[in-house]
């Protein structure tokens, strides 16, 4: 059997890292760094041994040690993701800064979600208003703006009614052997504004950007 299934030290490190548990007497950063190094060594050595093994030995090892198979798959996906991100081009060209305010009955709305959907080809943009009702549009990166063009706009401010804490949800699960019922959600704004088809809200993003897109909801 390969090292991963017989090395208690590595098994300990992998299990506790995957479960998010830190052994006593170890700092979070120190244990995380050490565990990542150990996992890398385990995956590298195990992969090398598996490549040199026969098909029957590979199959038997992965079946008898499922955590090794899961870890190697996760590691492979992580490496692939990092490679793709490193080779891909971040950001989106042609974006311009867009900001404005949203009010309801003359008062600024905090925590309103705004969604800008293009009327033709293009990417949607979104934003959340601050305490003064101010918002800055985001397409890919935070507050990177939007593409010039015409948009239909939807605005909502939704929140859960009597949301459960994590402890309450866990207690419910143990008492009822199942997840808690879904919580009801209310919209603090008229429901028509939550759908671009019924909101009646539109916006035009100029080639140079906008700083005065104001929405006065009634």
C-alpha cells in the first residue's frame, strides 16, 4: 500500500486540514503552511508511485484509500485552475465608471441591489447602494464600471424574516433530523421594481461614463 495510507503523520495533517481543525499549540498560519507543504509532498510522492504501479495496484490503492483519490483530484483541479487563471486575461476592456444614487420616497436606500441588463449585446452590471444611497456599478471586478449602451434596470432590497443563526439551524437539524424550513423573504421596495420588465427603469451609459444615474422610486 502506498505511503498515504500508512503514514499517520501525513494522514493526521490531511484529515485535520480538510476538516478545518487546528491541533492545539499550533498557530493558524503555521499549521496551514505546514499542512499545505505536507499535502504537496504526499500528492507528489503518491502520484509518482501510482504511475510506477500496475493497473491493479492503482485501482486497489484508490479504492482502499478514498481520501488519497479525493486529495489528488482536488490538487489536480487546483493546479488546473491556477494555470487557467494565470494564462487568462483579467478584466474587461471598454468599461467606463458608472455611479449614481437610489432613493425611495425621497430618502436614500441603503443595501439596495441594482441590476443593469443590456438591451442588446453586452454584459450585465450590478451594484449595492451604501448608507447615502450611492452606488458604483460592477461588471467583473469591484466597481470597474459598465459597458456603454442602453440598459433595463431592476432594483430590490430583500431580507429574510426572522433568520436563523447557525446555532439555531444546527439545533433544528438535530431535533428534526432535517434542515430547517426555508425562511420567508420580504422586499422593502415595491415588487414591480424587482423585475426589469415591470420596473419601467432604464439607463444609458455614456462612452465617457456616468456619475449622475439617479433613480427616484415612489
